[in-house]
C-alpha cells in the first residue's frame, strides 16, 4: 500500500493499514508513509479531531 512499507515496524503494520483504511492516517504523499518522519501539528490535530468525533 505504501512504497516505503518495509520501513514500517512489523508490530505497527496492521494498525497503520487499519487507520489508513478508516481514513485516519493517509501518509505524507507520493505513496509514502514516512514512519521515521516528524508529525506536524496539523496532522496531529487532524487525527485527534477524527478520533474525538468518531
């Protein structure tokens, strides 16, 4: 699903794919998830907003 899925830790892959399927996590663009990247405030706020309104 993500071009860099080999970089996603094994224990987290199922959760990443479930959250992606639910529209909560979408990656950073260009089919990348960037698991070692830095989360922006905007991305964190989006996730919190979705979860609080779930």
